[in-house]
């Protein structure tokens, strides 16, 4: 279908929906029509902007025959001929299929992989980087799990980051992150390589994922601290196993069994939702394990080289020499480049 015909159909559909809403729709039909019109409205606005620019260009070309208006028309035509391709590109981007999950909040998991204590230390720093990034964007973040180690690192940490389009931005962070630096415990000054895995899952509500009680096995036990010492005398820790899939979530962050169960269910629901998305679209990661890989040193999406002060994203061959600013939460330059690369690939596939 030509883009011109596609534009006509979109504009006609928007006009049809507008007429339906004006005629007095109610209930579920009103909600459905309103939602569809809201999705089409930005596209229609871009179509109208493009049409206006094309009309103005046509009028400017006609004015070239007028000796008195020729200079003004020529200048306007140069500007319009530069602007029209930009409007066409923006419209093609607006017409790309949307990922429904992009607008959602996200569950972020960071865990050390290869590299022992140094991996745990960097995992803690990277988790803190994402918290700083959330603050910079005005997003709310709640730590659901934070299992720290004796040396100041972590065995794993999970946070819920809440806000508009959180998943759309953070989804590019899923994978293996490699760090190269001299650990504080290294007496010989040798550079060590360690890895950390990151998984980013869109949040899911109960309406998104129905979980029957008989699909769950829930075990409770005493929460323990470093070295296995009990930090309380009640069985507040919760381990939930989803029997159909084998997914297990354990939570002991809170002193209340009820709160731990609620947090564990939130993580379980997100993992099940992402698993379903993966099954529906084979191009996406099928589940959390395929997102993070095995954690081996040769599996990585990004490298943080502290001696050289650089961060390299291997998916798009982007290298930035501003590691301190990136670790301080300034991730937008990398994420913008990844989003632009994905957008270009999708536009090429649509062509």
C-alpha cells in the first residue's frame, strides 16, 4: 500500500471515530473509540503538517513565475524542500508498530556474574547508576530486593522504576555488562575483567497475567543476613514457585511476610508477562534467562573500561570517553543512539 493511500485511510478512520464519539457512544464502545482516536491523533497531526508543507511548496513553485515574488518564493521553496523530507521521516516513524509495553514502568534486576567479589562490587555501582538515572528523569524507584555482601557489593538487587515510558528507555540495558579495572583488593595492579547481568522487564498488573492459586507453591522461612545469621526470629521470608513454568522468586527484604509476598508476586508477574511476550514474538527475548545470557566474559552488550575512562556499547559500535558521567546516571546519549539504531532498522524493514 502506498504511503499516500495509507495516510488517507488513517485520516478517514480518525474522522469516523470523531463522528462516533460525537454521536453519543457510551460504556466500553466509548472507551475503545477514545483510545483508538488518541493513538491516531498524533499521526493525523503529522499528516496534516506534511500536507500543509506540500501545498505551500506547490504555491511557492507557482509564484516563481511572478518577477516580484520570485526571490521570496525561491527562498521559501528551499526551506520547504528541506523540511518536507524531515516531515515524511517523522511520519514514517509515527506509523511504525508500537510496542504496547514501552509506555509501562519496569522491573530492573542487576546481578553479578563472572568475576567474584569484583563483579559484586560493580553490580552495586551499576544498580546505583540506574537509580541516579531514574532520579534525573523524575521517575520513582522502589528497591524490592537488595542482597548486599560483606565487601560492599551485592549478590543481587531488584527495583521497580515507575513513570511514563520507563520500559521504552531501560529495555536497551538488558544483557551482560563487562567491567575492566584494577580491583581495590588487587595488590599487583593488574586489570581484572568481570561481568554483571541486567534484566529489564515491563511491569504487569493482575489483569495482564492471571495466576491461579493452585499454580503456586509458597514456602516461608527465616530471613538471614550475611554468613547465614538470622536477622529475625519469625518466618518472614517468602519463596514463590510458579509450578507451570518453574519460575522461582524469593524475597526477604521486608520484616513482614505479607510485604515480602506482595513484592515477590510483583516480580513473578513481570517475569510471566515478559515470557508471554517472548512466546508471542519470537524476535524478543523469550524470558529473563535469554535476556541476560550466561554471564560469561565474552557475552556482553557493553564494556566499562575504567583505566581508559571509556564506555563502549558493542551493539552499535559506540564509544564514549565519559565513564564518570555515565556512572553518575547520564545514560541518555547511549540510550538515544540505541533507540535511533532500532528505529532505523525497523524503517528499513518496513521499506
